[in-house]
């Protein structure tokens, strides 16, 4: 699970407040979408995890540091990297910046997701091979 995955996001009118600045909660949506696309890029999906393994990703913790505002019509790049891997959890390090400006970090996030049984919602180990490169 090495490497950084990147996903482009555009800031639309619906994402902004009256001043044309992206509403803070949208950063969480963008981070989530990038994690989902990271999973797809690995040939896996939330649907397969649930239907074939009886498991699901669930958000356990998220920390976001907002540094600069995203604005209407910005093209953004969301980076996803697995920072830590546990028996039943992953910690993602994520960065959001304007496309083409990797030094202009808009926000960073540290996100812990857990693998849980979809019936009991108790933690369980990742399915065999699920997180292998």
C-alpha cells in the first residue's frame, strides 16, 4: 500500500458560500471521495467489501487543518496516502491543494477508518488480501 494516490476535484457554485469560498464541510466530502477512488484504483469497492465479505469501512476519527480557502471554480488535487495500517483500521494522510500548485496546501487531514462487521458493527480484521498491493 505504498505511494500517493491523487484525485482531481472542481469547486462548484454549490460548494461555496456567499463570498465564493468553499464551505468547510465540503473538504470532508472531497477527502471521502478521494479515499473511495483510491479504493477503486486498487480494483476494490465498498460494495464488494459488503456483499462478498460482510464488512464495511466506517469513519472512526478525522482531524482537519484548514490552511487556505478553496474558491469557486478552483481545480483541486486531493492526495491520499496510507500512513498506518492496523489489524482492523487504516490511517490515511490526506492533502488538498490547487492543481498545479503542490506547495499551496489548502487543507490536510488525518483520517482513521475501521473495518467492521456490517451486522454487528464490531471491528473485524480486513479480509485476506484486501489491502495487499
